[in-house]
């Protein structure tokens, strides 16, 4: 079986990044090491000892042609400036559209407009936790928010059996787990969800490198998972290529109603941003987001599961 074509097709695919956060300015107090881990306080000292830290640091150094150490990468960033690094990371990431959740408050973060100089399309998405806190009478919608820390594959399966418009996004787990962790997670998701409901996002935040790593690892992981699906006899190579197109962009375009009818490469900066409360009501869309939480400096299989549905009252 020939996988060269599949690899090439995936590497050329533009990513519609359906979930990310704002980039911060150089004056920020955001510590660069937090781009590798969400650990805080004493737990942060364990970060350099995780598999994903070692791999992600090496991959950033390779992109910059610097030594593979935190100091060397930080020095390179200081000397190059934010603009140069931004262009380098976004070009290498191949992101054609990004939807930004600006409800995550970061020190000295740029507004959404700033991101439009980096990527053809930048839109805003609602942070559901924030939305849930608000009184929504004026909008005539009801939000059901259920955070369940003990989700299982079986429960995920039930969600997909019960609801028609449910999408699953595995951003953050990619690239924050080990290679083995990322591959088994994506395989598990394809086990419980239809291919046309699964999507990747970078969940990039604060620094450009998080976007780059999310997009780069998505390519490698999805290629590996789809190759195995072909070897196992689940998919033909042509079907795997179609599946990748959906996971990289088409499914997010469908879910967020980004300029329906246009190809990713046709997305324009002037396009109307996509996802708002009214749209969610109209589509009846539900969104499942599964996030691996960082326990002391390491990512473990502890799952935070967020199930959201927005219904008309
Ligand atoms: Zn996020």
C-alpha cells in the first residue's frame, strides 16, 4: 500500500483552526515555559521532565535553527522580534483560518484584529464558561453546561448516538501529550465518533509556537492514525485522504458555518466572523470538547469533559 500520496496530501492541507486564543505582546508577563505546560507554581519545575516538553522544545529549535534548550530558544525569540517569529510559525503551521476564544484572559494580549495580519481569516468564538455565567434572557436561549470529570469512551459513544449535531475537537491533547498518547487518543475518538464530526484545533495560546506545534503534530498524528486505518482494512487510501480533509478543515467549516461554499484557501480576511449565539441556535449545534488536564507538570489521562448544548427556550 502506498502512503506517500497520503502524507503529501496531509502536509499540503491548510488547517482551519477552530479553537485558539490570543497572542500576547513582547511586554507580557506570560512565562515562555507555560507554552509547553499549563502547570503553575512548584509543579512547573517538573515540566522539563515530560516527554512532550522534550519533543516540543526540540521541534521549535529545529524550526529556528537554534540549540535545543529553553535559553537558546528564548534568546532567538528576543533577537528576532514578535513579527518575524509570528510569520515563521504561521507559515510553517499552514493555518488558513483561526477562530479565537478571547475569553481566556492573558497579560498584554493582542486583539483579534491584530491576528488578521498573520492569517487570511480570524474570527471570534464565544467562551462558553463565560456565556454560562451571564444572564441570557435577552437572547432567548438556554445554556446547559455539564462538566463531568469522569467521562469514559462509553459515555462519548452515547453522546454521538443520542445527538445528530455533535462535534468532537481534540486540540490541546495534540501537541501536549506524548506521541503514543496523541495517537491513541485520536484512534479512540475515531472509534466513537463519525469521521465527519471530528476536528482538530491547535488550542494555541499566548505564543506563536503553540500554534505551530499544534498544527505540526496534527499532521503527523493524523497521518499515522489514518495509515493504520488503511493497514487494518478500515479505509482505502482515497477515503483516508477525504477523512483528513474533513478533520483539518471541512468539519470545522461546517460546524462554525464559516463562509459555506468557499474552499479553505478562498477564506478572506474580510469575511464575516462565524460563530455567534444566533448561529448556534439556528444550527442546533452541540459541541463536545475533551481536554487532557495537566497534573503536576505532566499530562495524564485525566479528562475534563465539557458538554454544551444551546437550545431555544
Ligand atoms: Zn482553549
